[in-house]
């Protein structure tokens, strides 16, 4: 019942944010003119943009397949693709993408994959996934001040905030992984403080769950120490996966017949939007992503093509991903676990 209420809340929240985004973006705009401009694009350039989205989803499935193989668990690549699709669908519709991994763990359990194993794999996926954004954010902050002044000056504070939040998140996860006893001490003291402040009821079961979680983190730490090269390869795949999605905006740029801005600049600019919004409590960064696009890409698309460009870019980078992963999640619901023997 609690899960159903949470799902209903997430759907209602998604609809409200979507409605607010539509109003904020299109209020006072000539919709007929926007539609007319969109119809003038070369659709052949949008096809590789859609392929970029598929590569983005498929990239995580390759990582899951590869890591499960290193752990001695044999899975079909198609099953891993469904796991990946489930994760992206629930990440798209929940604030800060918090629903993706719990859903993946649920479907992996239907395939008789032990929860500690799925947790380990998905934790490494999360660390490398966010580490790409950390690398982009930190590299630009330290070495790319000229790039920031030229392209991101108006939104630099949001970019720096996003970078800091991602650094904090990745650092926190690495502390949990490599210093589980320190992490346990911090969490126990935090729980004790919340209980003393009567913000949480005292429950012995909560400490038992914490200890179980620490066991999972210790297992992750052991795995990472013994399989450093695996982590390097997973990070390399993740870099390709994430930049494939960023590249969709460049194909939109070419679809309008534009030139003058390099693919590198456009891909990095799209990457900075992901850095800025990834940790914000909005499904898919909805609302803030659109506003950042309109500010950052004005010199790239120009005032006439900016809004149509944003519409197509977000249509590929978020809504195509949402629709495709939703369809595949339906497939996963009817196929995953069906061929697993019970007992």
C-alpha cells in the first residue's frame, strides 16, 4: 500500500512539474511559429540523435552484463537491457532519480539475483555514472575558466552548485565503500541524535538494517580493491554512454542546418546542464534543464531557433528516453522472471 501511494505521489508530482515546465517555457510564445520551424528541420539528422538515446540505455546494460559476468552470474544481454530500461524509466519519473535502482533490484530479484550482488553492481554503476559529471565539473572549474566565462557566465553559480553536490555525493559513496566502519559510526551517531531529538522513534530493527547495509558496502570495497581494472573499464564505458546522450543536441543543431559551433562545444555545454541538474530534486531535471538550455544555448542556436532547438533536444534527451524506457519496462514486467525455476 505504501509503495502504491508513493507511486501515485511520484506520478502526480511528475504531471505538476511537467505542466509547470510547459507554462514556464511556452507562456507568451507563438506556438504556431514554433511548430512551423520544427517542421523545417532535416529529420535525417534526428535519426542518429535517437540512436544516441538507445546507446545511452544500452551502455548501462553492457556494464550490468559485464559486471554480472565477472561475478559468475550468466545473463542474456537482452535481459540486462531490460534491467537498464527499468532503471532509466523510474529514474525519469522520480525526484533526483531515486526510484531507478530500487526498481532494478526488484526485477533482478525476480531473476534470482541475490540482493547483495545487485546492490554491489548498481552501486558501482552509480559511482561511475556520477563520476563522469564530477570529472566534467571539476575539470572546467579548474582548467576551463575561459570556457565558463565565454559560455556559462550567466549560470555559473548553478553549475558550481551542481559540481559541488556531485563531488559531495561521490565522495560520500566512496567513504561508505572504502571506510565502512567510519561510515557506520557517523550513521549510528546521526540516528542516535535524531532519536534524542524525537524526530525518529527508537527501533532496534533500524540498527540491524544499518549493519546489513554496511556488510554490502564492505563487499563492494573488497570487490573494487580486487578488480580495479574492471572499474576502469566500467568508467570508460560510462564516459562513452553519457557523451552519446550529450551528442544528441549536436544532431539537433545540424538538423536545423546550422554551423559555426563545434560538436565539442555543444556536447560539453549539454554536459554542463547535466552537471548542474543531476542532484536537484526534480524528475529528469525537468523545468531547470529547459531554463538552463535557453540561457546557455542562445549564442549557439540564435533567438529564432532557440526554443525549437530546446524542444527537440529535450525531446530526444529526456522524453524519448522516458517513452522508450517505459515501453521496455512494460516488456520487462511481462518477461523478466518468467523462465526462472521456482523453489
